[in-house]
C-alpha cells in the first residue's frame, strides 16, 4: 500500500481509500465486517463514509467494526455532512451541527479526522460556513476540514476567508475524477474534474497540490467490462447501472475503455486497473476512494496503484494521442 499525507492528520493516509456506499445496503453487517477486516489487513487504514450513506447504516456499521476490533486510533476516519435533502439544500450551521453529532454517535468516536462538506450551496457566502466548521474544530469534534463537490473558486474563497481570520482552512477536496469524462451529474449537485472541460481545475490542483480524494475513479463500474456499446438496453433500473450509463456511456468513453483494455492485455492486468493507474499517475496529489465489495477487488486496486504509466500511455488512454 502506498501512503500520503493530509495536513493536520498525524497518521499516514492510504492512497487507496475504502469507500462505504455499499456498507449497510448491498452488504450486511457480517459481510461488511469481513470486507473491512480484509482491506485493513492489506494496509488500508483510511475509510470514507457519509451521513447519508445507507440511511446512516454505513456509519453505524463502521463504528461497530472499529469498536469491536479496537482500531479507532489506527483508522483515518473521513465522513461527510450537510448534503441536500429532497426538500432543500442544507448548508446551514444547524444542519452541519446536527449531521456531525449524528455521525459522531454512529461512528462511536469523539472526533472525525477529516470532515467534508458533502455538497455546496454557491448562493451562500463562505464566511458563516467556515465559522461554523471552525467552532467544531475548536471543540475537538473535527481535526481537519475539507469540501466534496466544491469548485476550486469556492475553495479558494473559503480558504482566503479562513486565513484572513485565523481559522483552519480546507485541507482536502473530494471531486469526481477518472479516465472517463463525466458528461452528466451522477447525483444531484455533484462536481467532476474529469474530461477536457476541466483542464483548468486539474491545473489548479496540480499547482496547489491540495490532496484530492477522487470519488468514483472507475466511473461507477464503467471500466468493469460489464458495459458495452451493444448491451446498454439490457440493464435494468439498478441505481449504479443507471448512473454509469447516463454519466459515462458515451462513444469517447467507450474508446477510452477500449484503449484501457488493450493496454491491460499487454500488461497482464484488467481495464479497471489501468483506469485506476491513470488516476494515480496524475501530477495531482491524489487519493482514490474506491468501493470494492470484496477483498480481492481491493487487492487489485492496490496492485494498480503500483503501476507506473508513461506520459505517452497517459495521453493515449485519454485520446490525446
């Protein structure tokens, strides 16, 4: 396992982060415990979850697992709050505090290592948001803060305000990023830095080296090999299949998939491993938040993280050559 650092966290951060959208939904508690045991044994000490995942069951199960195994001090715990509901956006100090206290109780911990705002509301000023977050930092309930699905412009504005007022700034960001160009919102209010339109955002991250927790780096299963140009009509209404097809199943992305499969055959790997290696070989400071349902799939992700791609291979995979 490769590791990196996030400012303010005194533990190494696994470059392959275990996501948890499936915990408490696709996987029951026993299956989730088994998966978490396996990924921890492979060196993954970093878990990403959120207040809304599996209606709170993701956090509850992770909390019970850490307590049962006595591992809280060894785990880098990332969770997210203040996501919108079906009725309204929830970027208020009240909602933030409510979600945070729910998460602390569910996760059976006194503090979150990295707390991310799950969405943004660009109509609101950054000042009250950063003020509210820093109240929880001072109270010891959060160690570090970051943003998920925030634009680089909003991150810059928030951090400028924080530094001008002696507050902790955002130390990490979690947008969608991968080899496939994300052509539609996978879920409401999501933000991607994939594809040719987002070159300026990627340049900003490369220049600033802010840690990125890239979610859906494998495009919600698009690189699994399940999806082909001629079989998309066969998939039902399963949420993840619908997301993958709507957001990623374009002709250009199928060409990227074809090239990933070709390079994978040359290297004795899978197309998904090549796509993940593409993410981790970027000049940005990237951690990949993946969601494998099995220890074997996680092992393949760790193997992909060891692969060094040349600049020519990177350009070719992304249709730039």
